[in-house]
């Protein structure tokens, strides 16, 4: 598996840009970048200050989810709207943690969430 250096650098640059503009504070949330032409994405680690983060700290995940259940909720009120999908199932694929060394995972139980809101 490649090192994904440019994608890792892109995540760090975006995190620093958003922090400088006041959109993110310290470790507030996770940012990710989809790697073109692949199902993989690069994502910030949890609980690491964006000001201290380097490209080597960014993880790359190339996983697929075999869905078991999709919890769907939608709310629409005059000017406000929200729609959420929480898909539960089994993950498998490859994780390249910070520092490298690809690791294969199989049968990992978890979920993915998509949320869209209009305020």
C-alpha cells in the first residue's frame, strides 16, 4: 500500500487553515480527505492538537462496510431540516495508522453516519 503522503499533507493543511479561521479549536472533530480513484481516505487522529499535527500523524483507512441495518431519520420544519443515516454492520479492509505499517482488519463491528442539516 502506498504511503499517501500528498493526501496526508492535504489533511494537515486543511486542519491548520480551518483552525486559523476559527472554525476548529485544538482537537475539535475529525477531518478527512477521500483519496481519488480509491475507496480509501486519510483522516486526522483523535485528541491531537491540529497545531502540532504532522502528515505522519494522519491515518489512512481503506475499509468497506457490509451493512446490517440502516437507521434513517428525517425532520423538516419550515426553515430547518435534517436527515441522518446511521448504517450498522461489519467492517473489513486495511488501516495504515500514523507511522505506517498497514494492518488488515476483518469482522470489525461498527457503523458509518451521514448527516445533512439546513439551519
